[in-house]
C-alpha cells in the first residue's frame, strides 16, 4: 500500500502551491467523512515508488478556530482514521517562521514521523532576508529542505526525502505539574501512550472526535480538576513562543529599513478608507460585466448547439417515446448544466486571480466590519455580489469563508440577490402592468426594476441577521489574519483551481439537475385524460373553425396537451393554493415549471397562451397576455397580479440548479430544504400582501 504523506502548514505558506507542483493534474477532490471540509489527494510515483499525498487544510495550530482547522487534529490524533498519514511534512515560510515551528513542534510531540520544510525562500531572497539554516537544523535535527514551489526549487530534494524514514521524536512539551493528574486519567481512560495527546484532548474540550461516553468523562474530569480549556491553550502558546523566540531571532535576519516596502505601499492604496472601496467596487463591476458580456457568446453558442442537437436527434430518431426522452428530456437537461459553465469559469477565474495575487485578503479586511453585524464575513461580499449574475457561482465562491457559520449563512441568503435569470420575468411583467410614465427625470419602469434589486439586497441582509441568531457555531468569529505578500498569480494554480471547481459543479450538481429536469419534462409530456389522448383531433376541429395556420395550430396543440398533461393536472390541483396571490391555473403551471429555472416562466407562458415565442415578437406576447381575461371578464394580468408575481420571484427559491449546488456545498439536503421552505414561504407571504394591497 502506498505510504500516505500529509502536507500541513499555516495559511499563506505556499502549501497548496507546493501540492499543485508535486501532483499536477493527478489530484482529486473529496470530503473528509462526515464533514463538508474538502480534502485534496493525489497519487504520485517517485523513482518507481508510489505515494499518496494529502493537502490538509491550512491551520495556525492544532487548536482549531474553524471546521477546516478542526479536521487536522481529528485526523492526526486517530490512527484508525482512513486518512491518518504515515508521514507528515510541516511546511513553513521565512516571514512567519515561529508560527510554523509551533505547529511543527505540536505535530512531532504527538509522536508522528515528521520533517520540516521551509518554503517561499525565493520571496525571502527578494526581500534580502537571510536564512541561517544551521540554526533551524539544530532545532529540527535534520538537514533543512528549502523550496520555492512556484519555480520548483528544492522540490526534487523533498521528493527524494519521501523514500527515507521520517524521524519520530520524544515528547518535548513539559506538562505543567498541576495538570499532570488529569492528563494521566485521560491516558488511562482512552488508552493513550503520549502525555501530549492527552493534554491536547484536555485543552481542546471538544466532542467531535470523541465517543459520547468519552466526552462525558472529559467534561466530568474538567469539572473535577476545575480546568478551563482556553487557559491550557494559552499556557502552551506562551511556553512554546518563549522557547522559539531565541531560535527564530538567530535563524532569520531581516534588513532594517525605515522606508515602507512595496507591500506596504500597495496596502496604503488598496486598504485606504476611501480609495480602497472605490478600487474594490471597480473590480466587482469589471467582474460582473465580464460574467454578463464575456459569458454571453459562449452561453449563446452552447444554447444553440444543444438546440441543434435536439432538433437533429429529434428528426433522426422520430417520435418514439425513447426519441422524445433523448431529444426533449436528456439533451435539454444536459444543456441546462453545461450552459452555466462559462459564467462559473469566469467568476472562478476572477476569484482565483484575486486570491493568488494576495488582494482577496485586503477585501476581507475592508468589508468585514460592514458584514459582521449581519452574521456575515468580509469574504461574504464576493458571493453576494456574484449572486447578481447567478447564485450558483456565488454560492461556490463562499468556499473561501473559513468560519462554517458565516459560510452557511452566506450560502443560504445569496439566492435573494437578483440574478440575471429574473430579468426576463421582470421585463415581461413590468411591460405588462407598469405604465411608461416619467417621475421627474426617471422612468417609472426603470425605478421599479431598481426597486426589485434593492428589496433583494434588503431581504438577504434581513435573513442573514435572523439566521445569525438561529444558527449556532462552536467557533467565535474574529478577523485575525495574515496579509500575504502581493504576487503575480501562478498559472498552474489558476488552471488546477479552474478544473477542480468547474468539474465539481458539472459532476456534483449536474446529475441532480439532469435527473429532475427529465422528471419535469416527463410530467409535461404525458397525460392520461381523454382530452390529452384526443388533443390532435380536438385541435384539428378548432383549426378548421378558426382558420388557423400550421404554426398557430401547433401552438394550440402544445397548449392543450400541456393543460391536460400530468403537469397541467398538477397546475389545476395547486390553483387553489396560488389563487390568493391572484394566479389562475395557467400562471400556477408557469410558477411550478419555473422551478427548474426562473426564466422558464416566460417560455411556459408563451406556450400556454399559444404565443409562439419563436415566431412572434415581444410586443405581441405582451398584447396577448394583456388581453387574457378571467371568467368574470377582468384581466388576468392586473396591476395586483403583476406586482404579486414580481414580488414572488424576487424572493422565491425557484431554481433547481441553486438547490442542487447548495446540497453539494453543504453535503446534506437539510439546508436546501430549509432554504426552499424559508424563501418560498416568505415569497408567498409578501406576494399575498402585495396582491391584497394593489387589488
């Protein structure tokens, strides 16, 4: 069996860049069992010998402040864990050597085979920082391997080191005498061989990696000895820093200068209390314009390509049920997944460039104080703003948020942001029910559209504030972060990141989208009533009576079949539920069918009203919808109904793709279902109030 080697290090030490350099395109992404924490794994071969390399989440120490950090200790402390490594490589950087050595000390005191590697030595050289490797080697007892992952310097030496045994050290940390009895009790209870692992369990005070009876024993023990976990963590941190201070002072010699370096000069611009925000929002505008404009051409091409396949295969295979399934179910379902790839690709590209360049840390610093009162993070800004294009890449962008509570809240409220899929609905409904009048210099229709965007933002912040009170987290959120150096993004990291995240969407959420799309198509394509079975004869008689041409006859046939299909029957069934909002059975079908994607509502309305969306212009569509009457002679699309629909779509979770990506990101159906119920209930309530107010 190939030895498992874990790469562990603080954030911003170039650990993932080193992993990417070593593994290339061989890596795969999964999740640690029972968690939403990503793990990256790759199998490599060095001089004929196989190794499995793990890129562990970045952590400052073995005392976690997030779920990502928590997984490091949980895996390293459990030999029975499926990802427990045979060897550990702790990676540090010259800019924060002491913190890296603290983590290295903790790992080796656990009794794991471990070596220390100093990465980013090229950046240290560029700053004229001198590294006295002999001082570090005296501490580690090993020849120091120095690497520059971006250029590959020292990587061959590291790979060659994998084949030899890693040293296992005696415990170095001296347990304070007043805690020794409690440590001994834990060792005996949990059958531990090392004092330091028992000390860690006592200092962590968590239950995620302990059986219920063991955790109960731990709490009883803490109460018995009056132990507060945080005090043990502080004690260890102070002890280790006192030991390491003289070592680090001798190991790293930095040039003395009163002049600010390039990073400090750039920070004066990018974190400026005024200019910093202007630059950030300028970058956001550029990103969203790119998502809209750059993605338009490939999305149109993909749309046209799948339409071509649909027509060609439909013609080739005929009208058999299998042919209909392939041409009208399978191909559009796949197309509904693939068409999002350009938007996701562009957004992820921007995010990776900002992250790789070091700028993203400055964004977090700028926005954190504005987001914190709502239970969000400074890193929540990018996902929320991305939601203005599409919630799917926005939700995926929330992966950059380490705190699990803030990440979850961001995921749950991002769909409130007005995405591009809502625009076709708003355009039709505003044209239907809002007059083209002026209010001063402003067009009323434009003001209504702007208002719909604003209520989406307000709803996102309102629900974030509510969720902040309702969702618990074992971790308090503090903005304690290191500002990495600015650097030119590394193309290999960008490429691997794009492949990883786009693939995750296509193969993760895609299979859910595809299966449900096929189900909804089937419901709209079959019916068992007599009217459905005889639809062609019925429409043929009507066509003769009304002198319809072939196009009109075809659209009336589609409308009749849809009304009496399984989906249509459901529309009639749910009509009483939507009637308080001002919707008849036809609008109810539109609302139901748009569950796959909001913009489907317009196409569904066109089919139901025999509007011929491919052959008739928008003005004709609007005029036909305006002319639609209820049995009592009143217009179906009154001001009250139109406003009710706009408000409903402003808040409702009418997007299968978004639910699928939320399920993938949270690794459970619990939160997508809560999100669906929460947003849909709020949408129903607000649409009802709007209809009653304008009626």
